[in-house]
């Protein structure tokens, strides 16, 4: 620590502790994979979207609780979620949306746009797997509404190299809102 920081800071400033970032080519490839993910979802190509999900997938959207600053690390539930799915349950959701007339919460389908940004890609201890953090801003419009519903979140993904592309192994979506600003969450984030 330099002398200036020692004189100004009334406490010890910890070093920045971050995992090892990937090389720029892998970063670009993973970022393109996230764009493909958003494209397939935005264009309601859900059956095709299943092709980029790993068979051992975990898809979790935890409930957020407002906490005081000292308990901020406990804001997200580890057991209760808006969604807590695996590949099988997501496949069943997609089948219901695509092949049945009983998906009333998405009939007619929402008009959704996902904006993915602030992508960081980190090495892991498993060869060919990467931890990915990204920010998501999603707009949603239904029926004849004039305004959009907004949802912002931070996503924590694990992706695995699969041939020339990747597959999504896990996704945890940490929404910025403690109370959803929409009547249902019948869409994938």
C-alpha cells in the first residue's frame, strides 16, 4: 500500500481478488454464445434453444430479500427460487409452450428483448469450462400495453465447450428487484 492510501483510508484496503480471466478469443466466443442464447429466446425459438443446454443443467432464479448492509451476503435465497429447474423440467416447460394450448400465461407470447452486457469470462479448475458473469436488461411487452416492463439482473453462468461452440451448464439469475414488476415470470432469463 502506498503512503497516500495509508494516510487517507481509516481501514486496511484489501487487494482485489478475482479469478484468472480467459484469453480474448475464448472471451469473444463465449460472448457470441450468450448472444446466440438471447437471440433464440428473443425470437421464441425455444425448441432450438434446448440444443445449447447441457444435460446436467441447473437453472436457478433465487428470491431476493432486502437485508441490512451487514447481512448483504444473505440477500439471495439458496433454497427458494422463482425458478429452480434442470434440463428435464426446462424441456417440459418448452414442450408445454411450443406444443400445447395450455400455456395461457404466454398466449399470446410476450414480446421480449434481452440486452446482455458487461460480460466477464473466467478460467475454472475444469478444462473447457468457464464461469461467466453478465448483466441482463430485459424489456417485456404484452397484449396492447403501451409501456414496457423492465427487469435487470446479474447472471452467473457456467458454460462448457462443446465442439465448436458451448453449452450452458448452469445459470443463476440474480434479479435487482426484490418484488417482480410483472404479473408472472413465464419466460426464460
